[in-house]
């Protein structure tokens, strides 16, 4: 599995208990198990939910699924 696929999978998994749609950056961060400190790791690459949230724009919301959130984050992170 590539770093991109691994991080994508971890982001999707982080939203296992989230209720969608997620309408704001604040609600997105609180949906992660450890909030902004939730960390996805693959090899020597790590991304916190707080860092990932910084890649999102107000116009990205609402998100309708965990996959949609993960798609945007891994694309903008350049993974």
C-alpha cells in the first residue's frame, strides 16, 4: 500500500463514528477520536488532523462522507 493509500485509509477510519454531513471545520476536528491531535502515520510521513484541517477551505464544506474528506486532504497534502 502506498503512503497516499495508507493515510487515506486512516483518515476514513478516523471518521468511523462520525455523523455526516459535516458542515464546519470545527465539527470535522471533533469527529476524530483525539480531535486535532489525531495522527495518521505511514512510514516516516505523519499528518495530524489539525494540519489536515489547515488544507481545507470553507467552500469545501459540507462533507458528505469520510471518503470525500480523505480524498481532498491527500490530494492537497501532495501525498
